C-alpha cells in the first residue's frame, strides 16, 4: 500500500511538471514591453492606432471602448492618437465649449478623406480596400500586421523644464533591416486625462451626456509639422542610425505630467507607418 501511494504521488508530480511546462507563452509576446523599444533587449513592431473622434459624437465612446480592449490585449505594442476633427469636434459653448481640434489634425482628416465618426487607421495600412475603417475592423486589421518583424527601432528621450515649459526631444532611429524608398519621421504631442463632457448613446446616461468623460491620447501639437521631416530619400541599410532633435514650449493649459511624445516613421509614398514609439514628457 505504501509503495502504491508513492507511485501515485510520483505520477501526480510528473503530471504537474508537464502542465507547467506546457503553459509557456510563446513569442511574440503581447504585453510588458519597455516604453523605450529595445531597452529590455527585445525590439518589436508597434502599431499606431489613429482614432478620429469628437465630443459631440454620441457613438464615439464605443470606439474608445474598442481601443481600450485592444490596448489591454496587446499592451505597449499599441500606440494611440486621438484626433478630434470634423463637425462633431466643434465647440458649442456651455458644457461643450472646449476645442480639441488642431490644424494638423484637420489636415490628416482631409488627406485621408475621413467623413464618418468614430473611425480610425491602423498604422495607415489598407484593410479590405480602405485605410480608414470602423472600430469593428480595428482588431482584424491589427492582427494582420502585429507579428511582423520590426525594421526600425525608435528611441525617444525627453528633457522638460517645468519653469519655462520648454521640452527638448531627442529621437534616434536605428535600422534593423534594409529599406528602399523615401521615409518621413514625425513627432506629435498627445495629452491624457482631460476631463470634459462627451455625448453618448449609452442608456446608462439618460441625458445623453457623460459629464466627467476622460479624453485620452488627444492630439495637441505637431512638433515637426503634420507630415514630419524626411528620414531618408533613397532608403537605408541595416545598422544605419539617424538622430533628430526638436524643442517645443508646451501650452499653459496642458498638463505636462499627462503628456507624451509620439513619434513614427512612415513610407513617403504609401504613408504606411512602419514603426512608432511613445515616451512621457516627464518622468
């Protein structure tokens, strides 16, 4: 009997080891990447989610929910920019007096022909014949490119002076493979944690307004212009490294501790974003 118990115990231990051994998550990993891509020894391709929205758009909170779900799923592999533009973003006065529109956000909206809200772009790639797609398609579009090998590593370093509100930005882009053609590098400022009313269709809010709505990833400034600066005219080779330096004075109404720098590199012809990175303005 004692021998039988020992055998049964040994079998249980063996089964436990097998279960634990099978419970290994295989790469590519979806979460827990460092904010500075590659500082933990792993460089991954990150995806830019550009969401077109407005505080007068009652369907837009549902788009935000989809973006949050995708962020929870993929973690730091998703970088978001929320572009307030179009009729739904106009200020009305009263509770909706805030104006989150920008000239560069309007330029992006016009260039890509955005006329429905909420919609978005996934690294500006084409999905089923369109670059601008509805929230219901964001997940499928992301799944098509999320596991691609990165071609560039972007590193962002920031230095912020709280007195002058001047922000210094150093961008470094290292080539991980050869690229042909022209590419541009762009740097934006986005702000999180902005509390102001948002219209909604959610029956939980009979008034049709979420008074204390939190607007996140709001596009605030284009540091080097709407379309950025030319990264390379004729391509680049593995091992090449490029550096860019910018400075900007933050608007007094923005909370520096809630702001981030978002930088991406896109193809000069297709506008497809091949890598994106973000970093906090303050540590």
